[in-house]
C-alpha cells in the first residue's frame, strides 16, 4: 500500500473513534499478571512521553477510558475485549507476539480478533515470522505493524572479569565450570511447573545438555518460576544446577553476567527477551529459529541458530563454544554490535512514528 492510501486508511478508520484532540493519552493495557508485558508497557510509555510529549501510562483496563489510544499488550487482552463499548470509544491497537492455529486456545482467541478486526486501527507484532502468519490468516497488510522488542542497554551490559568472578561465586557456580543459562519460564502454571510447557522446549533443553555433558561437564543456571520439569530432569541426569527465582526484574542482569552461554530451545516465541538480554550482556547465544531470532542472529557470525528440535545442531553449537573461547568472544562482540539497534529508546520511537503518531495526525486533520 502506498503512503497516500495508508494515511487515508488510518484517517478514515481513526476518526470514527473520536479521540480527544486536547489531552489524548496512550494507555498500554497490561492486567498485571505478566511482568514481561508490564515492562514492555513501562519502556514504551516512558519513552513515548519523554521523547514526544504524548501522555502515556500503563493501565490495567480500558473499561473507563474514552477518546484515548488504547494498546492491548497481548492477544488474550485483545480477545477478551472485542465487542466492548470501550473499544468503540477509543482508538484500539493490539499486539500479537506469537501463536499457531494448531493450538486450540490461540485459534479461539485469534478467531475472535479476526472476526472483529475492524475494531483495531493497527495490529502489531515483533517478528517477520509472525507478521507473515498474520497476513496469511487474513489481517490486511495496511493494518499490520512489525516493530521488534527492545532491551534496556543501561541495565543489561557486559560484566568485567572481576564482576563475572564475583557473580559466579555469589551463585555457587564452581570455579572453571562451563555455565549454561536458561532464565525463562517453561512449565505450565505458576507453581512448581512439573508439567512442561512444550512450546518453550524444556524437553529439547534437557536432551541438549545431556548430550553436551557427555563431552563437556556443564553447570546449569536457571531462573523464573515453574521450572520443576527441568530441575527434575537435571537431577535425573546428574547435572549440577542452581535455580534462582528473582522476584525483581532489575536483578536479572546479574544472572546473565555469570553465564558462559545462553541456550534457548523453544518451539515458539515472540522474542524471546532472553536472547536480546543475553546479547546485550555479551553472552553468546545458541537458539532455535523462532520469533525474532532469525533477525537477531546470523548463525556462525554472532551466535548459533538451529531448527526447532534439532538436538544435534544445538548440541554441536554448545560444544563448539565450550571448546573455543575465541569463538565465544567473537559471538559476544558480534551480539553487542547487533543489539545496539534494539535499545528501548529507539524501539519506542518506532512505536510512536509507525503506530501512535499516524493515529493522532489523522484525528487532527
């Protein structure tokens, strides 16, 4: 779609929403049950307000809003609110990070959004993989916006050798151990997580570390809730590990700084944030080709990428990195170079220019 048609589309749709032209506010909707979405909303609203003067905040609900820009942070929030009166009163944006139609819950939620897509001015996603799916499933190209996730480069940064040594000592990681990190939730629910959430690939993770451990003794550092399945698997395999569940997101950079590599074996992702955060902290990444990974990592240049469930390639990548400190350094430096383009101030500016500002401009004409 050319620029003129795109502006006309946004204008003709947005003006029906009657956005306030005096004091419009961007409300990023995150109900408070997912800290990841909360932090997305924090960085986006903070930077949009700071850089462009658009009043912005993270809100738990759109129920009492009228004449505002409302951005639902997930498919589940989008689906829960289709057909509501507050979708009629506001200009609505929604984010869909990932999903496959084969999954019943996703299919049901996406079906609701697709049937009522006229309620949404824009539908945002973070990866080329998901953008392509959404277009194939019926979301018009002119309604789609692809903007990647960002990372806080002030908080996530490489550690000095002394800092790394101190972090490892504090965490009880044996001196000289080859430490593999996995810091994301991969169990069902918020309890022990003994049932695996298979889209996160915890079964693949265990197969990889088992194979690697036969040639190179490893130590695994875990974080996040619901890691019971992986913990039980590591104990069964006799692989030493430490599980540190930090309730404060701002403490997580210290965990990355203790790692030698980060291993991500998901079958489906929107980012994931763990890959961006690892690269920002100077930690080499071995990951499956999901979400934003193909856009972040050129395999063999700044990390290792394998197809989902390709245990052999994933294991070979980990072993190669364990044997070659020089390669770890190359991937670390390459990752740091790549990740400079994903700082939250830059990413939030794209949200403003590509999503929010066109809505405002259409209303003010």
